[in-house]
C-alpha cells in the first residue's frame, strides 16, 4: 500500500512545516483559561491537545476531516451492491484528509487482507489459556498484547533507529494491527459463544464484511451494519478516554500495540464503551421487571425513575461534550428504519428515546439528556441474532482502532513530544487560595 504511505508522509511533512511556523509566530498566544473547578472535574472543556483525524462539535456532533456522518455515507466508497460506507475509506480520509477512490479503498482492503494472513499462532494459544468466562474485552486486550511480539517499531527502536523514521514503523505496526484485530476479535467471540469453531477469512471481502463473516454472521444486512458500525465508532476527537489513552501512552514511544491495548482498557469502562452492553442489559432487565417485551412510555418512565432512585445512570444517555442527540445514534436509527422498522427491541429503543430526555432534563443537573451512540447499537445486533451483549464493546474496540491508530501515526509523523501535564495537590490549592503558593504562576 505504497500510495497511502507516500501520500500520508507528504501530507505530514507539509503540516509539520506549517505547525513549526504556527508555533514560531503564535506560540505565546493564549487559547483559554482554566478554572479551579475544571481541574477537579475531569478537565472538561480544557483544550489541551492537537488531534488531527476528527473534531467534535457539542451541538452538531462529530466530523471526520470536516465531513459529517451523512456526508461520509454519501461520499465514501461502498461495497458492491452496498449503500453503507467502507471503513477503509474512512481510514484513508483520516490519514490523508482526502476522500479515496473506489480503487484506493479496494487496494487497502486487499493490503489488510494480506497482512492478516501473517497472524502469529501464539495469539490463539494465549487466548485459549484464559478461562472462558473471562470478559470478552479482557480477552480482546490480551489478544492485542499477544500480537505486540511482532511490533516492528519496538524492534527497530531497540536496534537504534533515527527518530525521523519512527513514523514509518508506527505506520507499519498500525496497518498490521488493524489488519489482524478482526480475526483476534472474532476468535474471542467464537471461542466464548460458539464452541470455538473457526471460520476462514474470505479474501475478496472488505475489512468489515469479512469481520462479519469471521464472527459467523453472513447475512448481507449484518455485513452492511458492520460497515456502518465500524465507520461511525472509529473516532470521536482526541479527549475521550480511549483516544486520549492511546495518544498518551503512544507519546512515551510505546508501540501501537501497547498504546492501543491501553486505550481499549479505557473503552472497557461502563461510562465509556462498555455502555453499549449496559444499555441492552438494562433493556432486558426492564422487560423482565415489567413483564413485557413492548413496554409503553409510562412503564419506561417508571423504570427510569427506579434506575435513578437506585443511584444508577441511565446507560446510553448523556455525554461529556455533546449537547444534542448524537448523530451516530441518528445514523443507526435511520439504518433500523430502513432494515427493521418493526423490530420489537428497536421499537423499545425508540420509545426510550421519546421518554428519557424529559425525565433527565427535569433533574436539572444532567448537562446532556440526549442519547449517545451506545443507546442504539445493541438493538441492531440483537436483530441479526448477536445476543451476547458482553461482547458488544469488542465491536466498538475493533472500530476504534481505525481512528486512534490513524491519529497515532499522525502524532509520530509530526514528532509530538511525550505528554506530561502538570498536577497539583489540594494542599497546593489551599495554599494558593491563601496567596501562599504561587505554584502555577
Ligand atoms: N443517567 C443518570 N445520571 C446521569 C446521566 C445518565 N445518563 N448522565 C449524567 N448523569 C449525572 C452524572 O452522573 C452527574 O451526577 P453527579 O453530579 O451526582 O455526579 C451529573 O448528571 C452531571 O453529569 P454531566 O456533567 O451531565 O455528565 P458527565 O460529563 O460527568 O458524564 C457521561 C458524561 C457520559 C459519563 C454520563 O452522561 C453518563 O454516565 N452516561 C451514562 C453512561 C453512558 O452512556 N456512557 C457512554 C458515553 C458515550 C461513550 O463514551 O461511548
């Protein structure tokens, strides 16, 4: 895939020169102020890093290199006979800022398919040694860590490579990792839920279509869902836990396997990626508790109140940055309207969407009462027969590799330094408030 690598390097060299000029001329300009509350409250709203591949607007949602999700659905290459975007196209876009041609996306599919063939067999042995009940995200991360043995960057670094060439090895590792993780993820799924029966890759399929096949779901609808799913979950600018962790760990020159595995441990948290399993679990528990598969608005409202009274969050609702319905939710809703408008779980998701926001709004403290990406995804998977909801975050993780690894390539190509923000203690804060400590001046 020399074309992508060459184009990426040319774009990175150009941007690198521009950044040098920007810092030289404007480096002293202030871009914001930090309040004391922000350092206690998750650093919300502090602009603290540059992340090239996507940008989140609180009102509008995510844009990948300037394109909204509906624009991606329209402009990115599709599989033959398909209408959803190919994740290969999104990866190309994030790496270069350009929409690829159909031929470029196809060549990238083939490149990943070739790289996937070089899977080290010890990865499967490592997974086989784990108890079956190990959570799929834990298994997935262990599979990724087992792949790390093949890191080209780690090998070259230990041999003593010029720092100008780091980007090239980070690129190769990222491409190998993206190529191989569908097989690792599918192995986790089939081992845990399908008695370990293996499925052979189909080389002629695209990356997401082949992943659907490896999982054992060969319906055209599921393949299309995976193309959409892998595209919309890929990136959400740099501050979210999985992207920021990958970025942070990568800044220590930890290789892409180490950095991505770290990010995946963050994705496995219930306030982040694990929310997709929590949503469907919550819906099933609600159905059981209410004794109906099709609860009405009043019944849902009562169950939401119970959830809140029990001191729990309503999963799939709220966001640290977004202040409107997540366009990733809307894209999935549109997919459902087209492919499964009468599905019972899908209709329950829509009823929850009608019911929950006013309740959360009425509490007065929740900054965003609207659904996020995780509120819808499980219902689509259930429709196609993937009911094993503990697995859902792995799907999110496979997709997230595209964004965070594209971004990691950019960080090394732009030679970003090790990340090291300042922290203080509350003792410092108290002294500073009394005018005794000038630690931040
Ligand atoms: N249900 C109940 N309470 C909620 C809530 C929800 N869905 N969302 C926020 N709140 C609460 C917070 O827990 C917080 O309560 P306290 O003041 O008692 O601690 C208060 O409302 C204010 O929170 P906020 O500023 O609106 O939200 P944050 O930026 O702190 O947190 C998020 C954002 C996503 C963690 C939160 O909305 C949440 O827990 N949602 C449910 C879990 C979820 O869906 N996560 C997935 C997010 C998308 C992703 O990363 O994949």
